C-alpha cells in the first residue's frame, strides 16, 4: 500500500473518533493538524484539542494512537498535542459547520 493510500486509511480511521462534547469526528472538527508517515511506517500525528482543559485530554490522543496503530501497514503511532495554532471554529470542515448549524 502506498503512503497516499495508507494516509487515506488512517484518515478514515481518525474519522471514527468523536469529540465527546461535539457530535462531529475529530478530523472534521479540524483537530488533526498533520498526519506524517515516516519511511519506517511509523505515524506521527499533530493534534490539538478544543481547549487545553478538554475533559478527554488524556483519553482522546490515546484513542487516536491506538486506532492508527491498528491499521494494517502501520508500525506505530504517536500523537503530539499542540496548542499552536489554537483551535477555533474556523478550522472545522464545511460538513462539521453544517452539522452543528453554523452554516
């Protein structure tokens, strides 16, 4: 599987993970800043949270790591939480904005 196909599979898996406070997946919310597949098939994800005090600050990144690590062809997964840039509603996809009534 090429890296583009693998990246698409990883994104599909990420789209199964939902923020507990908002009925939209973390990818459509714009919480995933980068998915990087290294040459050794390890995956690094830059991710943010809707707020630094997010009640799932511990469990959500772990869920993302576990689900990505379970994808065939992925050796390991590491999530790095960043707060720069800070998340805001403009980072949501059109689909998420529509779902939440912002459009």
